[in-house]
């Protein structure tokens, strides 16, 4: 028995091999409809639109079915039965089918593997793919997808048409919104490229995520303030429904919407609430056609036709607001209700668009098998040339995330690399961080126990304690750079680093200014110290820190860091790292720190020879010299270091610069407190000041 599979809205011809096998681990049982035949056609459709996890398995939620996908599945059944009635096509053989219902990425994959293996399958082999809805232009790359064919046009034609449409109406200033999917991302990138060739400028390109309130807020704000009146919404149907539903309360008007083929023809999009948004929306659609007998076949469906399908019964109950089980709230379903009285995507049979491509895909596969069976002595019946049946290629390029095995006969996942706690380098850096925190804590304890002594009270003890606190945060923030990058850790690591360092430098800057003012206040008639008292010092530190917080908020709002699989540095492995999102945001954070550090160094250098009992200015000068030297060497090292070493360089810069501040400013004072207590007195301080002044 032959076995052919329709997977992810595609048709797959499969020839089995005796020496290869596939085993599906975990949940099975996704099959909804089946009929035996000499050659079997398998299909996978997302008829259930939502699933929930129960006891490590996924189960369908009630009343969440996509009847349009059911329509595709039934169209496939209709086509198979029509082919079986045609005596001239595949004579002496019958086609059977097994249709699977997969929902969500994981279950689609599981249902696909189950469909490819078949009920009694002992193997998987090379496959011929004939798709009826996969429009992504990326699939036209023959080196990556040498056995892929489709009956639907590539998005490249749609994109060319959209560009020409805008050119015809002289729409030269447009915006683009797209959903997070390969279909939309590839199409959007292709559109931007083609639009620029025709002199069409794109004001903004915004992604929409269903689960991200930030992406919605950014889209709403951009639509309100943007000057472009034309908006291309390149998105799948489900994402478009979600976006428009969320846009309804925001009073978005005055925009000319252009839609991709996935949603522009869907009548349910044009609700009363969306008239102000979508009125006048245009786009290109798949051509509509009629298929003799398909409408009657779809509307003739009865639950008794598929007695083993609980899904058909559930959809039937939803259509007619009845129940096959006795209840007090619903009428009993008879199973003889008329689908012609129902208004739904499934019962809309006035004409067909996507269904025509399902129809053509099944027929193209049937004709291919028919020609294959007519081969004589291994010759192609059309050309007479030798036909390589077991080609259904010698060398295939693995996808970017996969790598050939040692035998180079299969693609295996590449190892993913990132700086983790389990490896030596990550463990050492984490240990150094903990030691530094402990050291800073020890100094804090020494200062707290001697807080009434002159050396602690000199030059504002409040700033000293705040500086110690900020240094602890600097050490701890380096831990966020270790471990598997996630969306939250990527945003946290750079912003936490930027804010804590500015808090640290602000404290040092406040102490430096205090040294200068303290010296000026000793001059006759100068009361500078009163103008820079504790309140002014707090305001100074708070202001400098708030500026950095504002920079970080703008960065996270406009284009935040995110996890990124870097496959460019190494061919044999994937580097999982945090992409900056906006390089401008990252360098703005570093640049602001650099400005404060340089300003602090200049002021400390100018004040290094001023009379000071405990050499505060000299200590600050030396600490800032170390700080600036570390970060000046960091930039070239950061840019040139590959993979996890980039993260290690950044952690080293954070730890070494913070430790330099801690040692240079506080260790000399701790030495006096512990080993030279006689110098930690007001009498010694006054005598030393008089000696320096003299």
C-alpha cells in the first residue's frame, strides 16, 4: 500500500524504505477521518483552533473549531472520491485517506509524524511535497527545498502586485505592520526591498505579537502620530483578527489599509465595530472559481457520515445550538438538521478560493502517481528518458539550525552555546561576583560599626553608604549575564547594568564635587558648602540616575534586547545571545556612563592636590583612572570577541571596574580604621590639615 501525506497544508508523496524508521514518542491519536485504499493520502489540518494541557497531554477546548479548516479536509475527501470514480485515472487502484487534526506547533508536528508514518508504518523516507496554501517566497529556494512544489502562487507575485498597486495610486509614503511568523516576516522583508526599487518609502515596520501589550501600544501610538496614510497589514488571518479586535476601542481612522491575501477576502473582518478602521481596505486575493459538485458535497455532511468523529458532533452542536446528550439547557440534536440554514465559513459555497488549490494539489499528485505507474523499463513515459524513482537528491543543504552527522546522511540539531553556570568560565565569574559582593558587604559592616568616626563621616558618609550599596548592585547585576538568555533576562541585564553603574558614578561624582566645594568654603566669604548640602547632593545623584532610567525606558519601549540565535560566527554550533534590539539604545547607555565617568575623572584630577585629611580626591582620581581604562579596553574587546566570550568580556569589565572603585576608595580607609586607629581622630585630622595648609 502506498502512503501519501498532506502536512502543514501540503501534500506529501512518500516512498518507504526498509532501512529507515521513525518512532513517535508521546501523544498519538490525532486521526479524525479515514478510508482505506490501495494508495493512502494523509492530511493534517488545524481544525481545532485551541488546545489545553491536561496531565502532560493536549486536549481540545470546547467550541474552538475552525470550520474553514474542516472545509479544506472535506474538499480533500471530495477530490479523492471524484478521482476514484474516474476510470481513466489510476485504473485498477483506489485512493484512500487518513486526515489528522493537529492544533498548535507541537501537535501539528506530532500529527504530521503520525501521518507520515501511517498506522502500521515501519519507516520514513524522502518525500514529494505539493502545497496548496504555502505562499512564502522562501520556499522557492530549490537548494533548501528540492522536493517542494505548490499549486498556489508564491508571495513574490503578490508583493510585486502590491508595489505596483501603490505605485498606480501614487502612494509613496506607507507604513507596514506584520505578524510574527515566517510567512509575514519573509513577505514584509520582500515588500520593503521591492518598494524601495520603485521609490516607495516605508515610514515604519512594526511587528505584532498576540501576547505582547507593548507591541500593541506601540502600534496604536504609531498609527495615531504617523504621517503616512497608507498601512500594509501583512499578517495571517488569526493575527489579523486579534489585532483588529484590539484596535477597535482606540478610534483609529483616516487610514487606507492594504491587506495580504490571507485575510483581505474574509467577510467576518468587516464587522460594524471595524467599519471605521477597514472601510475601503483593498488587496489581492486568490482567484475564485467553481468546482462542480463540491458545494453539494460539503452541505450534505451529517454526523452519521463520520460516526467516530467527536469533532463533527461538536461542530454540529455549535452550528444548531443543540446537544447529542440529554441536557436541560439545549434541544436534542437529530443529526438530520440542514446545513444550508447555517451561516459559517464551512457553509459558504457560493464560490471557492483556497479550496481550489486543495483540489488541484490532490489531482496533481494523482496524475504524478498515474505517470509513475505507466513507466516502462524505468523510462519516463513523457520523454522516454531513464526515470530515477528513488531520486521522490544526492546532497541536500541542511537548514540553518541543523548540521550534518558524521556519516553526512542526515541533519541533526546543532549544539546551542551560551555562558552557563555549569561550565568553568561561567562558574568562575559567578564565584568572583559572590566574593566581590561579600568583600563589599564586609567593608559596609566596618563602616557601619565605625560610622561615628571622622574617617567615615568625612566627605558625606551618606554618599559613602549609597556608593557601597550601588557597588553591591553592580557586582550582582553581572549574574544576569550568565545563564540561558530569555526575553526578560536580555532586557534586565543591560538596563540593570546601566542604571546601577550610573548610580555608582553619581555617588563618586557627588563626593568629588563635595571635595571641591569643601576647599572653596575655607576661603574667606565663600559659603559654597551651604549651597551643596545633603539635600542638594541627593538631588544630584537622583537626577543623574533618573536620566539613565529614562534612556533605558525609551530603549525597552522602542526596540528592546531579545534572545537571538547567532549562526554566523560558527557553522558547527548556534550561539544563543542577547541581541541589542536598538544599538543606539545600548551605546546611549554606555555613552552616558562614559560622560559621567570622564567628568568625574576631570574634577577629581583637578582636586587631587587640594587639602584633604584622607586623600579623598587622590583616591577618586586613581579609581576613575582604573574605571576609564577598563571600559576603554572593553569596547574593542567586546566588538571582536565571538559568542559567549562577548558576555564574559562584559562581565569582566563590570567586575573589574566595580572592584577598582571599591578598592581604591574604601580599602585605604578600612586600613586606617583597623590598623591605624590613632589616625582616625579629629585631633589627628586637624593636625594633618594644618600641616598641609602650611
